[in-house]
C-alpha cells in the first residue's frame, strides 16, 4: 500500500472512531518537540515582531493610564510640602504659645516706654531745676521717644543733648520776660511805686522790681544807685 493510498484511506474514513483516535495519537507533541518548537519560534522574526508590539503596547498603556496618576501624586506631594513650608499647619498649642509670646512682647514694649518716659521727665525736671525754672514747665519740652531704647536712656549725655536746647530756650525766654517786667515796673516806679508799702523816690526800684531782675541786672541796678533805699544806703 502506497503512502498516497494510506492518506486516501484516512480521508475516506475520517469519521471512524479508530481513525480519529489514531490521528489524535499522531498529532501529540512530546515535551522535547514542544521545547524545540518554542526555541525555534523565539528565534523567528514573527516572535520578535510580536514581542515589540507587546512592549510598545505596554509602554503606551503605562504612559496613558499609569504615568499620569504617578505624576499627579508627585505634584500633589510637592505642592503640599511647599504649602506646609510656607504656611505650616496650625497646631493649637503652637498658636496659643505664639499668642502668649506676642502678649509678653507687647507688655515689655509698653513697660519700656513707661520707663523711658519717666527717665526723660526726671531729666527734664533736673535740668529745669538747675536753671531755676519751675519743673512744671517740663511738659512744655517735647522729646521724641519713639526710637529710644532702654540702653539710650542709660546714656545721660545723650539724653541731656536731646533736652538741653529746649531748656535753654525756656531759660532765655524767662530771662527776657523778667527784664521786660522789671523795666515796666521801673518805669511805673519813677512816678508811683508799685507793690511797696512805702513811697519810693523817683529812679529807685521797688522790692518787687528788684526781685524780678536777673542777677546781672541786679548788680547793674546797684551800681547805678537805683536800689539805695531798698538796700538801706
């Protein structure tokens, strides 16, 4: 029987169970044959093309579906980190401590202002008193204490430098007022003595006019003989 006749027999009797079973037996592949087939397929261009398609598909899927999510998560993490650095989370304990610190700083600032103002006032009164000016005039001397510190008021020379010009102006004004008043009283006293219990001769000062004069003017009045009666000469 030729090979062609065998093939024809199988084709003609393909529906018989024995033929089906035999064909199934012939179609079985051994493990060794399967491995050879796989190795051969892996070396083929078809396998390489399929592998490239699979890799490309995987990369595209990753870029389209997975990567955007990862990028979004990273961006969110960076955004939260920057936000926390610029605007740290508000911890109730930290807030309370911060408020206390602000309150203490305000109290210290206010206390320092009071100390500075008190020291400035004491210095003004001291300088006024040294010039024979009533200390009540201290309020007329304005000193800008806005930028002064506790260390500044400990520098006596610096504080005196701030206050002395105003004191000198007050002193000069007071001296000028005394001279004007004494001159007026002297003018009146030449005709009718003012504020004295006894008659004052023309040209002589009354005791009130004499007391109103500064020291230098008193000495001048004595030399001119305008206080002879007043001094008992």
